[in-house]
C-alpha cells in the first residue's frame, strides 16, 4: 500500500507541484487547503497530470477537529506543512493575521500530530531568516538576522518552535530561496491575487500586456550591474526537494531530529540578468525602467548547497533559462483560459 503524506496548503503554488511529485514518487498525497490564497483550478491541473483527484478537505489547519479526523481517517506517515501566508508587505499591514495563520497554524498542526502520534514533518522555511547576510553564499550555519517583517518573524518563530519540539517531532526544515517557474506542461503554476509583488509574476504580466512596465527597484546597489541578486529556484526542483525530505523522514535516515537545508541552486542572478534571460529565452522584449530602491530589499543572497547536495542527496537540475520559459508558458496558458 502507498504511504500517505498529508499536504497542508496542497493547492498553493509549491504545494500543488509537490502533490504531483509525491504521486510520481509512489506516495499518496492527501490535501488540506482552505483556498485562502489558492484556487480549485489547481486541482484541475493536478488531476490532468496524475489522472485522478486526490483526497481533498477544504479547511483551515487551525481547525484542529477537522485536522485530527483527517489524520485518523488516513494515518499519514508524514505531514508537509505549506499552509501559510507569504507576502512580506501584507505582513507589515496585517501582522496579527500572519502570526495567527503562520505561527498558531503551525502550533495547531503540531498539537494534532502529537495527539495522533505522528512525528514526521517537513516545514516551509525561507532564506528570509538570513536577512542581509554578512557573507554570500549562505550556509545553513550562517547566523540568522533579526526579521525584517512579521512574515520573516513567523518563519524564524516556526524554526524555533520546531527545534524546541525536536524531542518527539522529526523535522526537515527547508529554507527556500526564490521559487519561480511552473510545471513544464503549464498545467500548474503560480496564481497571484491582485497586483503581484514578486518579480516574475509582475514581469510575465507586463509582457502579457496586463501591466504597463516593470520597475527595476534600484540599480545603485553594490553588485556588478547595480541590481539586487537572488537565487531563483525552479518550483519543480523545489517540489522534488520535498519528496527527498519526506523519503529521509519515512526511511528514518535523519541524523538529527531537527535538520535544516538550503533549497536553492547555489547561483545568484541580478534583476537585469533575469530580464535578459527572459528576453533571450522567449524572444520577447520586457518593457522596464529603473526606479527607486524598494524598502527592505536584501542586496544579495544565494545559497551554499553543499549540505543539501551531500546530505539530502538533492541538487537543483533546472537553470534560469528553463525557469523563464516555463514561467512564460504558464502566463500564456492563463491568458488563453
Ligand atoms: N523586483 C523588482 N521589481 C519588481 C519586483 C521585484 O525589481 O516589480 C526585484 C526586487 O527588488 C528583488 C528581486 O526583484 O531584488 C526579487 O524580488 P521578489 O519580490 O520576487 O522576491 P524577494 O527576494 O523580495 O522575496 C522573496 C519571497 C519572500 C521571501 C524572500 C526571502 O517573495 O517570501 O524572498 O528573501 F521572504
């Protein structure tokens, strides 16, 4: 019988791709998602890729009764906890909403896990915990910096809570760098609500004619071309990292109960390099202008991936050009629907 994996937020951007990869790796994904930042169309995409609709419950993870019943009914071997809010700016405006969803939500998941004697968890953390690092690339041992936003604080708190519960809960804590791209078939991708804050959805919407122009936030940083540098990672690579983390948990390969991994490519690209790659790969011009810096932006951050490559046995396979191609194909698919 297939091992079941409970995926909270399984209809979101990273969750939906991970559901497909879990199925392909021989697991049975069970989804709980309250559709607060996702849409049922993601289920159509999942169905088209795996050939059937996985078990899905429309509920908030803070609803402990529903969560407990789901666990009793399915007895998952592990939980991947994606369900969380992720917009930095919004978290500044609505901090309580972020603490409620991201911190109380995690505590709720842990309480139910403890009660139901489930002890394998994969947690969505973020490179935001490193803040503006003193040195790049960042290692998992690089000291974290005070959070720049309530969103960042919720990820740091999540890590602390999980470390403090490591006596009974085995955790794979994955620090994502900048997830972009889409499923290569364009069956799944990111569905940003309203005006996107992130570079790639804003860029693809601009090229699609939905926005006038992309603003590059600052070109006077201390980087080779003056624009900020990030480690962009294809969402399919990220999804595959979750499968590796689940396999490590269910096969009891963890060396320590609380393990942290950087999930990036190890390569940093500037905003202008991203635009150039998009233009070259898709043979389309990206209307853009240089604007002022955006408050709170980190100048440069990219991952040292030695630990994740060697210990988790995972390496990102897809390059920036592929990310640009898949992001654009996804935007075209959205336009044509
Ligand atoms: N950028 C622009 N113009 C835009 C949007 C972004 O120039 O319209 C630039 C930003 O200034 C930055 C880069 O593109 O230099 C990437 O910006 P994103 O908003 O796409 O991503 P961030 O690196 O700011 O944030 C991401 C995630 C957060 C996470 C953070 C950790 O969205 O959830 O990485 O560093 F916390």
